[in-house]
């Protein structure tokens, strides 16, 4: 490095080399960055210069100022928080019940025989089809929101967990029993940690389903939340606000995904290497 | 061996696997007494039922006929007093070396301070100091099998059942592990039932050698290994060693040919 610096004739060329090095290293993130910039600039250009009507598709700057307005009066933050709370609450409930039950079902043929027909009936039902019944039973309060997320995700959680338990090498269960583990200890010490990587990748998919559930529920009957905001904005013909709401969903899901990834790394330390 | 107390007794054991379409006789009328503190090698070609026999001794499966006795009591369920070492190690990938070794004690709810003391002893015995906090995926095959050995020893079984434990290792690592096993057995005074298809390995390790026939596995021949202990590298070069190998090979060869027909 030092030698090269001495050997390089002009300072300018040396700097250029360094920049080129950084560019080569960060090539793909850079391409992604340029891509998103071109996307928004193109959008801005097409809408401001009238190629596409602003009524049909508002420009990014308009959406941005709408977002700033909603952020200033606090509605956007409140919507994100309430929707996030509903999603995570319902999802946590479904996982809390689904993971232990799934492990039990995965290890006991008897229990599987008991629950299989019931799951088979409930599983094909889309979350949306639970909305009318849940409204009749629970109204449009918070309990109904959580229950929709729960109903929409519970069977998926269960199936992912059962599948995950099948992937464990039976020799590990034998080894554990040979070392004196009881049935319950095998479940806690072998099946749960052994299935955990697959369970977590399953739960990631389920989390996306949970968002679908809550947004549709909020569109049908709610007074706050991202789904409500979008639906309400549509009624007023406020296209920028519709798009702010959609972007809000996007960014929230992204943020939660990143958080989930961090939790995953802590839960599965043996796969870090 | 002056006093010979029977610890394990295999009495006229047969095992048939019947899954409705095919019926396979894996082991047939097999009898063998195993004495306290000895190392018995069970030798046979692949598919002769050696592993089936070991699985029955561990209590993973039950015989179709006959009895397996540990201290004169029939083995009817998974038996922690017969610690199993698997060819594929069967370590828990989500546990560190130390946690793997402490597994049996944890199942018995031994307090963690006492657990640590025991794991320290066995980590040292198998030479894994410095790797206590590694995960199995970070270790080589030989090191993984050392962890498996320490894990079983820490659980203090009376008998070690070893199912071709070194078959997946390269020749050099295997030789080192064989020497280690001899040393560890001397230190711990455990009875060892060692299944292998490697004749040289059987000759190096064993006090007695049980040769199994081709399927269905019967006891073809039982030999006392006359080679003096300890068996260092020089023994591998000796005429007696070659002779014993030859003698076993002649019996095994016949059975391999039968099995291929």
C-alpha cells in the first residue's frame, strides 16, 4: 500500500483508484440505490410534466408532503402503531398457542389423528371469511382485530411447526433418550431447538399473512389503523393519502422483518457460522 | 482376566423386521455373554445385523424372540446404563461442546456447578480443552466423535455400545481414536461392545472377537484375542497380528460371499 502510494505519479490518479476500489466493493448495493432513485425520479418526472395525471397518480413529492402532514398531526404514527400492535398481538397469540401444540402434534400420532380433521376444515378458510362472523360475535373492537389475525394465521403456524418437527433426525431423539431424557425433556431439549430454524422461517411467512389479515379487517370495520386510513382516503378521493398508507405498510413490514432477523440470529446462535 | 462376571447376557435372541410387504430376519438365535470390563468386538459384513443387535442392547428395539439381560434384568426400554456411540455422532448441533457433554447430567437435574466439574473432567480426558464453547459444526469428524464419547462417559453408563464409531473418519484420525479409546477404557474401566466391519480395528481393540454370519446374523465364531496389551504400533507389524487378521478374514470372507449370493 505504502509502496504503491510512493509509486503513483499524481495524487489525482491515486484518489481515483481508491474511489474505484470502493465502487467495486459496494457494486450491488450501489446498483440497488441507483435503481430506487431512478424509479422515484422517473415517477416524479412523468407526473409533474403531465404525462400521467396527478389525479390518477400523484407525484412522489406530493405523497411526501402528504406524509409529512400526516406525521405532523400524528395520525400516521398512530396508525402504524395501532396496526403494528394488532398484527404483533394476534401473531404472538397464534405462535404462543401454535408452536407448543404443533410440537405435540408433530410427536404424537394419536393427537395428530384427533386434530387433523378439525385443522383440515379450518385451514382452507381465508382470513377474510372470518370477518363477518367475528363482527357478529365481537363487534369491531380490538378483540375482533386480534381474533382475525389469530384465526387467519393459527393453522399456518400449526402446519409449519408440525412440518418442522418431521425434519429432526430421529437418531438425535434416540441419543437423548439413551442419555436419560424423558418424553417431555426430549420435546424441550431436542425437538423444540431442532425444529426452531424451520419454525422461524415458517413464522416469517405467517407474519406476512398476518398483515394481510389486519389490513383487510381495518378496511371493513375500524376507526384507526393503516387499513382504515387507506379506505377512508379512498372515500374522499385522496389518492396521495392512499399511497402514503400503502407506503406506510411497506416500511412497517420492512422494519419488523429486520427486527425479526435480529431475533432469529439470537435464537439460533449455532447457525451463525 | 482372572474373574469374569457377566454384565450383559444375550440369550438366544432373534429379531425379525416385518413391515407387511417384506419380512427380514436380521438376527437369529444369537447368544453371547459379555463380561465386566472387557472389550468385545462384533465383526461382520454389512447388513449382517450387528447394528440391530446393538440397538436391542440399548433398548431402542425389542427382540422378536429371546432375552437380553443387564445384570440379570431384562432390557425392556431405552437403557441409559448402556451408553450408545453412533457412527453419525448424533450430537446436538444447537448445543456447545460443553452443553452436549453435560446433557445427561442436565436430564438428571444435576446442579450446574457439579455438571461443570464433570464436564471439565471429560473434556480433558478426550483432549478438547479450548473447544468448550464451540458448536459441533465448527469441529472436525474426529473431534465430534470425541465429544460424543465424552457425552456418553459423563453420563456414567456401565457399558459403552459403539456402532462403527470410527468408520466415518479418515485412516489417520481413526488410528488416533483407537489409541484414545484403549487409553480411556483403561482409565474408566467400562465394558465396551464395539461393532465394526474393520478386521484390523477389531484385532487392535478387542479382548474377544465375535464374528457374525451373513444375514440372518448368527454367532459364527467367538475368538479370544491373544495379542498382548498395550498394543502399540509394533504390534501392528508382528506376525501374530497378521495371523489373527488372516484367521478372521477367512471366516468373514466366506460369509461375505454367502451374503452376496
